[in-house]
């Protein structure tokens, strides 16, 4: 009969490989999400600056 602890020795590396791949995918998704949020923040800041400039021009 095989020892239950020994039966898992060969399969321990399998989940780690998929966890590494999953971690890389999550890291890439995090970077693209962060880039998207920063781009949205930049566009909204530019839009606010334009609106404030137009308000300053037309209201003074």
C-alpha cells in the first residue's frame, strides 16, 4: 500500500505551476486596470480644466 503523504509528492508541483500562471494573469490584469484608471483620471482632469477655463473666460 502507498503512503498517502508520498502519493501527493508528485502532484505538489502541478498546482504551483497553475498558481504562478494565474498570478501572472492577475498581475497583468492589475496593470492594465491601473493604466485604464490613470487614463480615465487624466481625461477627467483635462475636461475639468477646460470647463474651468471656459467658465473663467465667459464669466469674467
